[in-house]
C-alpha cells in the first residue's frame, strides 16, 4: 500500500550533547521512550544537518530549510515571521520585530529578559496598541502578544528600513540598549527613531498597568518593558501548495513556526492549552494533527518544550519532557496511509544553553519505507541508519516520493 498523507513532527531543540547530570548520556539516550523507539525500529533513520554542516540554525531558518525554502534566498529576518504567527497580516515591505516582555528595575537594569516567563499578556499588548502614538513619524503599527512572554511588532509606512539593531542586551544586570541604524541610511535611521519612541511610550504605559501592579504586589517580575530584535522586511514566498502540489496545515504554539506556516499558505490550527512550554497540551496537539490529516495532505506539528529546557540548561527536565512527548504520540502508531517524519529542527545542548551545529536524529516511518537495523531514537543510534547523513532540504522531497507525489527528473 502507498501512503497518501505526510505528518511532519518537529521536536524543537530535542537533540543534545552528553550531559554530566545524565552520566554522559544525552536526554534522548536517557529517556524512557518506547513509542519513539518503536518508530525508529519500524522506520528508517539517519542524522540530519538542517541547513549545512557547521551551521547553527535558528528555529526560523531551520524550519524554512525543513520545508524546502532555502534560507539564503527567503530569509529576511525573524521579525516578520513572528508577526505573521501572532495574527498580523504582513505585506511585502512591512517591517517586523520579534519582542519579549521583560523586567526593568528602578536602577535602569534588566533583571529578567522574559519577565518570569509571564503568560497571558494580551491586556498589556492591548494597552500598548491603544495608547502609543507614532503619527508624528507617519507610521502605523500593530503590536500583538505571542506565546508566553513573546510578542511581535509590525511597522507600516513610507521610508522605513529594516537594518536596525536591537535594544536587547542579551543578559541581565545591564540596561537595555538604544536602537541604532546598522546602515546609515535615511530609512534605517527613521526606523531606529520610531523604535526608540515606541519603547519610551511602552515603558510609561506598562509601568502603570494594573497587571504589573498586581505582579508587584505578588512579588513577581513585572512585564514593564519591551525588548525588540530580529528586525526584517517581509518578503514574498512561493505558496506551499504551488511549490509541492499539496495542501497543508501547521500546528504550533510558537508564533514563529505558525508564522512561517501561514506565510507559506499553510492553514493554522488553534489548539486549546498549547503554550510552547513544559505545560503544553501535547495530547490535544496530536489529536488535532490526526483530525487535520482527514482533509489535508500535509501537517506540520512543532513541539517546543525540550528546546526551552535546553536553553535553561536543565538536562533532567528535558529528559522528563521527552518522556511526556513519547506518551502523547502513542496514537500516531495506529495511523494508516501516512508517512511520519520525526526530527529536531536543531540541537539545543544543555551544556551550552543555546543552539548548536550538531546534526539531529531523524526517522521516516510508514507504508513503503525501507527499514534498517536502528532500534532507538537518539543522536548515537540514528546515524547508523539507512538514511545516512542528509540535509534538511531533502525531507519534504523524500516524503513526497513515498506518497508517490514526486516528479520525475528527466525522461
């Protein structure tokens, strides 16, 4: 039997390096994960350079590459994609930023770049949208909350450039930076001025907001400033359906991944209780994927919590979350007429608390797949599999071939 559907399950940042807390094992090696190991045993495995050997992928460039869109051609910055993911319709030429709500102390220093990983910031974003005035620049803006502490800012107007710096100092205990033009053009200088004015007004609004007053009473970090980074100009993407001849959906709590999907024309699916963190509703996400496969040819599911643990350097927490993922994906083993691709988008080693260029393990499972001798899903076992070492751009074409939707090259 030939499969007809494709499920892309991207376990964000799940790949790692040996961890001292785990007696030299990676979280994947240490975790009890019978379902992932079954997929490995029944499928074909390999190791993957999402972009290329030695390149540390961002989550944005990684997902573009996994979907077959060369980041060198299509990537203009993370900001516009974050904006798309929060529901802002980005048109070519608009400038976008990814944002964090952060905690600014009275001494002018940042004490928490994520404001205690705050959730439910919609009231804060609505206050900013309602009260900030950038009309003196002839600029319109849209500011929306994303998952957790994240948000996005879109600018629309004449004479704007995207080559500007960030006000994020990338560490705590220091003041936020001024935003400057990276290229000394009139457009970029204007954007820098707009951003600095936006931040100034936002700080005044947030410092008096009732939500922050309540957090102050509870001795929680206040979300009283906004950090802007990842500036980019919205480009033009070939629709996924036009590129591959199939329709698709995206399921992700992360605004970035949802934004990439919607920018490519994938249908965004909302699932109650998904957060992009350890408390995400994974079972709901998997159920939604199964439902989407009834009508869609392709479904991309991003699960992000392991990446968060990697950035925080919590190897045991990452191991526990892998086991949570494994339990949630059990229903996928009964899928019929479907090719399942399971991989990471990048490695996030707990020892460095950041993305690395380490290649990531990958499984392809389903009807027509040639199996190999690999029986475990981890960074050491999968490289011994039949896929060998492949680039991320090979995954969609390989899956399309397995559902008999690939085009012949030549006569």
